[in-house]
C-alpha cells in the first residue's frame, strides 16, 4: 500500500528485520504505533530499538516486523 499523506512524503508498508530497520520507521506493537528513535547493534546480528516513548525492544537477526516508512518524494 502506498499513499501520499500531507507534506509530500510517500508512506509505504514494508517488512523490516534487524538488518533493514531504520531510524524513523513506525512499527505497530501491541496495538500502539511507535517510532524508532535510535538503534544499537548487538551480538549475532540482533539490534536494540529505542522508541520515542523511551521503551526498548531487542530484535533477533531473524525477527520480521511490519513497519511504515516515510519516503520523501523526489
């Protein structure tokens, strides 16, 4: 699904893993949408995500999550 929200950005639903997750991705967890503020590389390909709310989530190298990524129109 792709939609043009106000502000000229493109929102796209994508599947992310520890290798592909980026700052700014919006992930749906437990019915709440949370934005990735920061991330840290851990051992064996895992990453620890820090959300805007201050909560932490550690994902394994094989964890798959659905996220919304905002892309700027060119």
